[in-house]
C-alpha cells in the first residue's frame, strides 16, 4: 500500500507541475492567453503589442531589427487598429508608391486575436502608425532601426490626419515586406507547438486525487 501511495503522489506531483507549466487541467485560469499580449521575443522574432491595456501605443514603440528578422504585431480586443507604413516627413500619411518606388506595408484595420508580420529587408529606418480614426495624431506611432522615435511621435501629434488607404492589407513595403495577410494569433503562448490532443490527454488533479483515495483504501 505504501508503494502504491508513493507512486500516486509522484504522479500527482508530475501532473501539477505540467499543468502549471502549460496552463492545462480545465481550470479557469487564462494565464498567458490574452490575445493582446505578444509572446516573449526569441532569436528570430521581435514581437510588438498593439494598444496594450487600451493605450494608444505600440509596445515597444522603438526596436532594432537586422535584415531577415521577423517583426510581429499582436492586436488587442476591444478596438480597431492597424500597422501602416509612413515616412518621417509625413507620420500620419500612408507611404504610397511613387516614381517607380513601391508603396509601404499596411495590415489593414484589425481587431482582437490577430497578428501581422513583416520581414526586415534593410536596416534603413522604418516608420509606422495606426490609421484608425485619430490614433496617429494622438501619438500611436512606432519606429524600427531609427533613433528618432521622440521626434517622429512629436511630429505625428502635430500632423493633420490625411486620407488613409481603405481596406487592406496592402502587400509590399519599403525596407520591410508584409508577410501575407494578418492571421489568428495563438491563444496560449506557453503551449504553442503542443497538440491539443496531448493537452486533453492529461488527467485532471481531481482524477488523480480520486485514484489516490482508491489506493489508500486498498
């Protein structure tokens, strides 16, 4: 009986540890599941939250990314935002194609649970903003590979909101390329890459406890 109980306790400890790590087990916790929260960056990606906690900001608003780095924007619930490329000279105006030069990237207006990725193709400065309503003139802008974020944001606050590209997303970009249409973001960052079949196959704590009681009574 002592051996069986020790075995059950060992199994319970393993289950609790696994559930804590991957947030499984049928509980009410939503740890790591907020669609507005980007996963921790890794060696291949830079992740940016759009309008964290309802604030009209990109977080972080200034990043450095070498050629080949993927930068992914995660959109929050409750409002509509975009990631739209502009220029330092015209912070709140879409970078349209002109004189044989390509136009900028544009995620289009997005809502909760979406993500949009660009691939950095040059280390030249990249400027972007949110084209929703008056968000840009309220300072909702960001930069990549530029030391002039403060100046760029100040210029955006003074800018008149120009006509914005309708619809979207718009493929292309200058110094970065939009990687296709926005797509659904993962709802559980900690468990990304694990199959739902594996997750559902874990017994719950209550099931293990019931088994322990049964073994104790033997």
